[in-house]
C-alpha cells in the first residue's frame, strides 16, 4: 500500500541522498559503491547513503558507516538473480521512499532492478516508475531520460508495442505534457519551457494517409496545450526531430512509446544518461542502464551513469528547495 506522506515533503538543505542497491546480483551495488567513492561520499551539501545488504555493499568496498542495512535472504551470486532476494530489493526502495517522504532524505537514486526476478518473487509492477507512483500516491508518474543535451519522455513505457495506439489519448498526452512542462520549470530552472511532441506514425501520419492518431488524438491535445499558453510544437515526424538543428527548438520531447524516446538518447549519450521520474512528490533518479548480469562481479561495470544520476538528483533537490 502507498506510504503515508505529507503533501509536500521538505528536506533540509544538507539532507542525505539515498542510493538503493537494486538487484544484488547485478552491477547495482558495484556502481553505487564506485560512485560513492568517486564522489568522496557526498555531492554538494548532501552526504550519500547506501541502502541495501551490508555484506554485499561491504564486499564492493563501501564504508560500513555509510550503509542503511536491508538484509538479503540468499547469498549473492554475481550474474545469477535469485527471486529469494526480491523482498530485500523491494524493501530498500520502500525504505528510501519513506525517508524522502518524511523529509529525512533530499532525494533517492535507485540502482537497476531485475524485473523478472522481482515478479517471480511476487512483485506486481512493470518497473520502478509504476511502483514509485504507487508508493507515493502520485496520480501519474512520468519517466524522463536526460543526457547528451536531450530530454525525452515516453508516453507509454513498459507495454507491448501492439498496445501502444490504444493507450494514446488526448487526456494522456495532455496530462503528461503538463507534468513535463511543470518539471522543466520547477526542477530544471527553465524559465519558459518548450515541448516537442512526436507523432506515432511515419511522417506523423502524412495528414491522415498513414494513420489517424496525429489528426484525431495527438494534434488536438497539442492544440489545447497551445491554447492554454504553453509553448508546444508538434506532432512532429519522429525521424526528423532529434538531429542537432531540431533539438535547439525544444527543452524536452514527448514521444509516444519506449524505443522512440530511448533510442535517440542512448545513441547520443549511452554512458551518462539519467532516468528521472517526474510527477512524484519526491526526487528520484536512476542510471540509464540495466542490471548487466553478464558483467556483474567482473570489475567491468561503468559507474558514469550512476554518478550522473546522483548529481542530477542533488541539482533537482536543491532546485525544489529554493
């Protein structure tokens, strides 16, 4: 059930940023500890705290006094996710969110989870974004990816591509756009935010010849946003809105489905992209990569995305406190 929370939690300017371990058998604990070390255990005024199994984090080199312990049940085997550890993975998230909602943490940064392992352990959500909305009671959580000078949001997230058209409605486009525009102002300091909205069909439907979604749904939603005074362009053909000259026209892009949004940003900045959840009463970021079970425990994990996520979380937390 959702965690009880005040309407607008306020953390102290020097409150810690909590980093959850994610899937204990993946690279999450490794990149969390590596980032902690690279940043000297703090970012700006915020100390960093690690939330997860003490033995796992200590084995990765974490200082004991920086750990808020959540014990796993099965021994960690790098590269082999065990559903017996799903409750601890979830509990780490619950703990971090609860602390942020009480104002005891400035922000949370979540290491990647292994969805199949969690679901096998009884987890009933497609991913972090949906679970965080549930925990915080947020009516709509929005996943933003940031990196390489680009911010993108997929309207639909972890759903089969075949179901995407049925999920695109005027209401969902409008609600998501408003959350993005508000976040650009509140969390990123953009005084006059500009949003680009992608179409779903080739050539944005070619005036209805290649699909009606742009004319019947996406276009009217964009028109209504413009009528309310927002700076919105689109629907635009997705294949021509991500080159350098196009990107200078907007501060964020709203895309219609997962890969339409994630392919351009991962092409531009694969190693330092950041996943941000908008629409929550707390600040949450995450590295833009998965559990990487194939390299867990090998010493090959790259912590740059985790470092970028921690820095982003601190900047957003500081912006909200202004």
